[in-house]
C-alpha cells in the first residue's frame, strides 16, 4: 500500500512498478494500521488459493471411472490442478484490486481464461476415458 502517486495508466496492461507489490514489507504500513483487516485478507487469500483446486479435484474425481493408480488419471489431475492454480491467480488479482495492487485486465483474462479452459478439458477427458 505505497503512498507514491503513480502516473495514470491503462488498466489493461501491468502497471509500471508492479514489481513493488511483491517486495518484502510492501504492505507493512497497512498491516500495522489494520490488524483485523489484515488477518481477514489472509483468510480470504487462503480460500482463493485452495477453493479452485479443491473444486476441480472433487469434480474430476467424481466424474472419472479411472483409479488413482492409472497414469492417465495422474497426468490429467496434475494438469487440472495447474489450471486451477491459474484460476486462483486471476481471482486473487481481482481481490487485490481492492488494495490497489491490480495487475491489469489482460493478466486477469489470460489467467482465468486459460485456467478454466485447462480445467474443462481435463475434466472432459477424465469423464470420457
């Protein structure tokens, strides 16, 4: 939550200086002022990180007839979990826009679009095999 004024830029691209978002202590001032809100943000971050992967694993394992020992099952489950990680990045980017740490529309669209596509294809393949 830096107090630096940034030059107005397009919301489509990654903003200049976005690397600062990942620097240690970037939100230290915000955290020291808002203890309860910081804990709530961490809880929501954990939910955002876990929910898409859990949802994919539950759906794909319920639709497939393969067992966990099958190589096809393992491969497409791993690929699907990677796709759900991309979904988590996109949702997390939207969530961080509340703290003015948004990485741009393209980042959101690419991560959500590719993540949903990968999960859908993996689920479809596991359901049909």
